[in-house]
C-alpha cells in the first residue's frame, strides 16, 4: 500500500492553482490533471469513480454490512490558493527536526524559523515536509486528498471493519469560494460528511464565519489641480474617508477567536473612479447583520454628503455559519471528537476564522464539519506539514467510520 506521505508528494507536484479571474468551472483546466489521476487510482482499487465536466470527482465504497448505517462522506479540494505557484516539484524533507531554523532557499535567504513560527517546536523530533521557498506546499488541501485516499485503500484491505456506504468527493475551486457551486448533494448520496481541510493536528471545527462581500465604487470629478478649488472631487479621498468610518479595531490584524472584522481586500483608483472590495465576517448572526448595517450607514452618510450618484455598491452574502445546520445532528461532531481522542490526540474544537466547502454544503442539506489535515502556514512559501500529522488524520478517518458502525440508529 502507498503511504500517505508518498501520495502527498505525488499530488503536490501537480499544479492545480485556482484562477480567481476565470469565469469557468473549474477556474483552471489543470485541476483535471489531478482529478483524473485520482479517478485512476480509485478505479485501480476496484471502485467506481466519475469526474464530471465541472471537475467534481465522486466515488463510493459500498456498505459491507446489513446493519442500517447512514452513508457518510469525506471531502477535500483539488485546487491550491492563487497566492503562489501551485506546482511544488522540489519539497524538502526534514527528518528528525531538531527545533532549529530550516533553510528553505539559500539563494534568496528564506528561512523557516521557530522564532517566527513557534508552533514548529511542537514537532521537534518528527519528520517535516516544507517548500523550497519558491512555491506554496499545497497541503491545503492535497494533504486532505492524500489522507482520504490512503484511508480508502486501508479500509478496502481490512474487510473486518464493518461500515455503511462511504462516499468520496473531491472538488475544484474551494480556494476562490466556488467549491460547492456545482456540488450535486443528491448524486453524492451521503447523509453526513466531513471536509478534511483543517489546519494543525487535532482541529475539529463546526463553526465558521457568516460572510458578506462589498463591491464599492467612488465616483469623482477631475479638474486641473491649479483651478480645482470647490470643483474637484477626488474619488481616492472619498474612499479613504469611507474606510475611516469603519471601526479600525475591527480589522483582521486586531481580532481573534470569535471576533469578526471588516477587511479591505483591494483598492484601485484614480481621481475620477476608485473601486474597493471589502469582506465582512462574524460568527454571530446578529453581529454579522449589525456589521452590514454599519457599512450601509457609512455609505448613506457619504451619499448625503457628496450626492447619491457619488457611490455605486453591491453588498451580498457569501456563506453562513454551519453551526446552525450541524447542531441539530451534533452526534456527528461527537463521533469525530471521539475518533480524534482514540487516535491519541487532544481535540481542538475551535471556530473557523474563514469558510470551507462544508459551510455551504451544510446549507445545501449535507451537514459537514471540518477535520484537521495537519498543515501550517497555508497559502505561502513558509507552509509545512508533519508527516505524523497526516498519518494521524488517516487514523481519524478510519475511527470515524468505525464510530458510525458502533452507534445505534
């Protein structure tokens, strides 16, 4: 059988970077390269697997018992973040990590240091997989893909493990917020599912942000600066004035845990037109609605001051906190928590300060908590993952399957 490490290394060498500017699904055709590879591997294990025209891969392990057990799914995403190159062909293997700095790239003097990332010291003595300082690693979420695939192979080799139907799903474009856009929940056929898309070992999450996005354009009037008095309206200044109306203490760099935020993602403009994109996040639904009211009040104040036509905007919700959909079936979280404990790990039940495919899938009728994949520092050149964390994730997946079989329905 292939080790989870070997699977992971083979998957990260395949570039699957999502392209946010693309209007197609998948956003990058190269995501099919990994999807088809996984389909071949699943078929080699004797399973039926399909990849549709949108790059959604689905497969099933049939039940091997007459006991009525809900069908459960395990889901990971194929794409990597657009923040850096998605082709990690030169990962570094650090055996028996000694707790010191790791030189990622000598030419560029890039070092992965516990001074900057103290969590490295949690893995002293373990094997780490890092980048070479020029790409991201791809543990988000090819670690999850590798862990699911390894668990599938191990489950098939151990028929003594009794289980209901097990559904496997790999999705495109999660990193650009489109992972669930064309996910066919009915076709998938699971009653409950888990995304294997979390961070460090032990993480278990069933709460995420409520999310909204604000696209806003400030319209100015350009006049020669020598004669601009009482004539010029500088849209760049309007944008800055608007941003000053939003509470500075509620920015990402000042918040943690359950604290929400307003986050200016981009600002581009000239005197005549400045466009911004701001994201709004909060776990609490009431506070989330209040944050949207703050934004709308600021817009209306600016329009009163400079004219209604001075601002164009679109405020829309993106996704909601999965907690509302998971709590009525909280036993699926309890099973996962026990599965983590049985693997000898202390569970870390924390809110996601972001979103996953699982948040949207939960609102599509598929309650879907999130489990650790084991990586750190996602989306950049300092990304790393301990091999042991991936191995433990495989163990947790198998323990969840066993946990569903033990339960009475």
